[in-house]
C-alpha cells in the first residue's frame, strides 16, 4: 500500500491551512465559498470552515429542474443555522432553513427575506417566510398596487419593518425594498446611461399612447410617435414581457424620467425607395386625411400623398372622406417620386373608368358641349361629354370683361367650348367659350364663301368677307 511521505514543508502547509479554517461563524453571517460537491438534495460549499457547509439544492434549481450552479462555482450565501457540526446556508433568507433568530438578525442588519404571499386579510396579506407567518400591509406590497389576487401564491423579496414578540409579530414591506433597490439602481445608471444610448428594455404595459417599459428596473416610456416611421404605428403589435431595442431621447434624473425611441434605431424609410417605381401599382393604408388629400402608408415606413384631385377620375370631390377613410386599404399608383424632398405623389385607383386614357391631342380645337359643374371668380369648371373635367378661364368666357361671372352662368347649364390645351398625364384641360364661337363663325363664313363661289362672285359676298375679317381682328385685340 503506497504511503504518503510528509516532509517539513508539507506539514507547515497543512498546519497553516488548519489555522485558516475556523468555525467562528454566526447565524446571519454572509459567506462566500466554492461549490465542492452536488448531490440530489444538497450542495456542499467550502467556506474555509472546519465544519461542513451545506445548502438545499432546490435553491439552485430553475423551474425546469435544471441546476443553476456547478462544482467549482463561487456562491454567496447567508448562515441560516449551525447544528450538530454542520453549517446550514441559504442563498436567500426564507428560501431554505429559517428560524426566528435568523429573521431577527435579518431585521437588525436590514437583510432582505424571501416570502410567499399565501392569502389576503384585513388591510393586507399573510406572507410565509420559510413557514413563519408575517404580515404585509396593502400599501407596502408594491410601488404601484394591482389587484390583490395578482399577488397570491407568488414569491417576492421583502424587508422586515418590525420584529416583535420573538417573531410572533413580523411586519414586512416589499415597497421599501423596491424603493431602495430603485435608488441604488438610479445611482449606478447615472454613471452608465446618457441621451443617445441604445438600450434593451422590457415591455411592462401596452397603452394607447405608447409603451411603458423597464430599463434595468427603471421605468421608461416610448411614445406612440416613436414606435416607427409610419403614421400607422400601432401599440397593438407589442405585448407585455417583449424585449425591445430603443434609443434614449430624453433623460431627466431629477424627475427620474426616461423617454425612448424605437423609431430612431430603425433604418430611414427612404433607404427603400428604390423598391418603388413611377407608374407601378401598390397596396397601402390610409394613414391620415387632411383637407387637400390623404397620406398613405406603404411598406418599410414609407409614405405617399394622394392629392384630392387624384382621388376620382370623373367626380369633383370637396372632401377626401367622400371616397376613403383612415385605416382603409387602398390601391394606389405612383405618379411622381421627388428624391430631393423625399416625397411620393400617388393616384387613388378606383372602379371608375378612366376617361383620361382615351384623351388625345386630336381633342385640341374641337368644339364640345360641356356642362357647367362649378362657377368661381376665376372661371368655370365644366365636364366634357367624355367625362373629362376642363377649366374655362374668365377671360375666355363669352361675356363682357367687367361682367359678374357668377350671375352670367348657372351650374348645370350647357355651353359650347373649344379645347385649347390637354395634358392627360397631369389631368389638365383648358377650354375656351370664345374660341368655340370663333371656330363656329369661321366655319359658317367658309361654308358661305364656298357656296358663293359656286354661284359666282358678288359685291355682297366681298362686302361680307371684308366685315368678317374686321370682326376677327377686333376679337383678337379684345
């Protein structure tokens, strides 16, 4: 059998280690040690003691039954009891072995204890700390009180506010402990956080106005306007417990107020503009309606605008609500992309037949019987037989220059106009009542001259021709 040879050096080392180890521990002491052995029920820890130090293995077992420590790990614990040559440890006072003496020490040293809310009672809750009953008033269970049932059968850390009658009257406060932790957290975060930092946060509550979140146990708020680049930002896409990435945009340590932005962590929407082309059709959502049109939310947070004039092919609209409402899903066509100003102009696609598709240059100088739709101080809005809407400027109306245009015409009446200019792309058509009369007069004169020529020249015909040319010159000068 092999024997170990001890020399003077070995003996000195062992002697020194025996002096280091001691049992000078008391209940309530905080100790640090290394895990040396793990069994099904216990974890053995070397705390430089002559006696064994042991802790219940359940204290380091998660909800799935997995151990959260391994041999060689260093842990910090409290001395819960000393009995029969064994030091019993606990990672949290209340999780393992508990005695009135241990709770008294926790009270004197302001150590937190771990308890489970068992039932409600008058003015508060009955809490079990390792089998020892204590009382927590309603006002002390939380910083923001919720429904009483939400606390039942849940475990929390508490501070002992009062210890009387050898542990028969113990008053707890979770709120004071949370406040103390919050103060300590704030002091640490003051050194770590600043405006512009990107942080991870957990959603605590989803509100219509935004998200209430927690950053290192500190409350913060994400306004609805800072959720995304889209006007259609919706808090409904978030849920409690969800982790988000956000940027600090406002930080007031005096008021302990932090405002975050998710939007500022996302790519600029215009980054995706190359995925959109003029003339192509896309699906969007009406995000906001204003007097002159509607904003449409597209993908990637991009947004386009539909002018009121581009919401119907044939109708004269006075309000966008006549054809759409906020939240409506719509089909739109891009008619312009302004890269310099980052603007997208859209056209609303409807079930109406588009009369502008059949408009051609041949329409110019043609005489049309139009219906007056609107009378303004600047002229007439008329509808041509093909449903194209045209404008007749006042100076091109067949009335005296000083006449009151609103009294000279009636909405719904028919007038003859000549189309002067037409641009199907811009949906712009200009017409003239005077020009229509001139064309008809010329056509009548040419018809008369042609007829007179067949019958032979006459002095009357020459005189009529002269008078007509004088009228034409006079008309051009007015």
